[in-house]
C-alpha cells in the first residue's frame, strides 16, 4: 500500500536504533490527529508490501512506543497493536485517531497536519482556521435542537427511504434495515433525538430554520453591464439538500441554453453550462461548506461565465492549486448520504468529473479562488476550440479512455503541446510520478508523443492521430522544427540588427517557449552564424557582416 494522507510506513529501525527520534514520531502522530486520523506501520520498508520474513517484535517495544508518544503529545489518542503479516512476520500497526474537537500538539507546543504524504507545520495564523474546522467536523452528529427522533417530516422520511431502496450504490445489507436502523446507520438520530444531519434531511421546516446554519441559496443573473436582471431565492428552509438541487436545476431556464456545433453532416448541441457540472458544483457547495458559520450560497450568472460562491474557506491543507487532488471531508456523513443517493461523485472524484466534461467540450478549466470569507469557482461559457469536442469524442469511442486520460488529452489538444512543467501547473501537482499516472496509456496507445527530458519534456498529440480524426487545431510556431527556427532567427536578426532575446521573442512569436529560443540562439552562436555582445539582461545578438 502506498503512503498517503491516511497511511505511513516506517522501518523497524525507527524504534530499535540506539536513540530513536521520539520527537519526530510524536510530530507524525500530531499531524495525523489534526487531519483525518491515520495508520503508521512499523516494520515494513518503504518500497515493500510485507515485513521481512522471520521478523519478530518484542512486546516491550509496543509498550515503549505508546508511553513515548503519550508523553510527547497533547490531545492525541493512539492504539498500537502487534500484528502478523501473511508471511508470518510481525509488525506494529499504530492507529492514530482524529482529534475531533481539540487541536493536537506536541508537548513542546508545536502544531502539525498531515497533507498528502507529508507532515506540515501549522503556523499561528492558521490555528483559528483549524479550530473552526474542528467545530464543523462534529456539527452533523450534534443534537442541540432536542427534536425527538419521531418528529420528522413524514414525506421527507418516506422519500429518503425510497431513494435508499432505489440506489445501486447502497448494499442489500443496508436496504434490509428497519427505518430506525437506517436513520442510525446514516447518523440522523442519536440518543432519541434527530441529529443536525437528521433535521437537515428529514426534519420539519420549523426545525430546519433553527439550525446553525441551514443552507440558503441565491441565484442572480447579470446583463452585459453587470446589472441584475433576474433573482431567485431558496431561503424559506422548506427544502432539504436534495430538494434544493432539484429546484435549482429545474427552476432556472438558463441551464437549457447552448450552441450547436457541426459534427460532420450532423450538429451537436453543447450547453453553455453542462448540467452535471452545475449539479456537482452545487453538491460540493452543500457538502463541503462549514455549517458553523453564516452565509448564503450564491450562483451568479454573467453573460460570459458562471460563478458559484460558497461561505467559508477551504479545509486546512486544501488549496485552489491542489483542489483536484486533495480532499478533506468536512461533513463526512452528509457526503455519504449525497454519494449513496447519487447526488455527487465519490469523495475526491467530483472535480475530476468537472474537468473531464469541460475539456471534452473544448472549454477552459474551472477556476477556483479562495477569498477573504468564501470559496469561488468560475466556469467559463466560451469554447476554446470546437474541434477538440469531435476529436475527444472519436478517440474515446475508439480507445475507451479513462477519466484522467480524457482530461490529459483534452488539455494538451487545447494547447497544441505542453511541457511537463506547464502540464503539472495546470493540473496542480509537482511530482513526475503524478504526470505518469495522469497520462496513463496515452503514450502507449500512440495518442501522445513526447520529446525532451525531465522537466523539459514536451507532450503533444501524435500527428497521425490528428490527421486520422481530422483535428483542426491552432496553427502556430510552438512546435516549429529546429532547422526552421534557426532559419527564422537568422532572417529576423539580419532584418532588425542587434536585438535582445525579448525583442526577438516578441517579433517571431511569443508562442515559442523562451527556453527553446535561448537554446537555438546558443546553437547558432556555437556554429558561428551569429554573435553576441553584453551579459545577462544586456545581451544583444547580431550578425557580423
């Protein structure tokens, strides 16, 4: 199993060497406790799946591990266990529970959080944000309204049970439960009362209105001058989250608008804003918002874009840059209900779906922003390249591409080509291994080609595939062959005389990567075909006549 935000592996030497770094281990436990909890396995090397054969671990090491961690941490709950692997070797599994209400720290007063597979320090200005998230995490199961478990809205209760019975995401074991067992399973009742989640989903209007804070949604449409031309409100607390989504999708006629794109002898209708994208954005807003702060969800529709504003900031560890890859559940029980009722994709895959749909329809990537007190996501209406739509559709029909492969191919096709650095920046990751996982089989299937090495690697769509599927991409100088670029540089410098690299870049085409231009100029210098004068920013290139 690979290391991630919930799992870590360490060599047994971390516990058995002469002077174990207990402070470092305590820091790891604190980081798990402040995130979602996790497991640390001792006795399995990083690149191995099983401990070494014949490995035996004395009980005293398990006891010592527990004592050392407990003495070096505050608000950290751990459970170490000695276990036996399939090959008969022993290892230690240390369960670190999530600190639900308090902030965990080391005994020296330092705070950390697990982000992906790393332990990150929490700076003082982020502590209040983490504390807000702690309150949000336990909101679902609280029963402060003291609404008795049988005081639910009968229509909403019956509809919830019917939806569970019809869902193919729910096991037969769950479907066989009684009504009360079902509510207990989804954490909607506790101790004879409806929880906040229960009130939100099956409660009566007057109870929902008393929640801190039941969601309300505003839709505002603007004209070209950004003047309001239409406004709809869902703020009377009569609807549960599913009914809110249904109302938004059905009461706003603008979702039915789109344009026709030629597809051979046929025409294909492309929505201005695709229904699955809107549904996923609203579901994310309802599921991931903190219900411990006040604020409406805003759906702002402009002539050229759609903006969804959600109150509250992203959970600590999630940023607009890593939102496609990093997921921290703020309301895990609500997210479970949404997923089981098919109102959203599985946790962590919702944005994948949004990216896939937008790129398949030739549109720009979504633009997430974190502002002072809210998160904003912008979806652009325009189609960057209508030929991408037909291209992706034909290629996918032939090869049955996976979601990540569709995203990668659509993104590279839009831009003609992308370097490894550009590709990683646009999808918000940095590791070379991540690039390989996103490209998947695209190079193996000969849909993409690459040139260059390491960070300078450039990916582009296989020309034969473009010709086969009649893809009419943008014609530019981005992939100009080296010999043609050399000729273009000599022609430019001959015509304009002594010039800086920025002046040359501006004249022959900004789409040519600057590093490519610099490399080609150096090649011409080595051949003696051009000369230079000056250093660094003062360098000027010329031809000695």
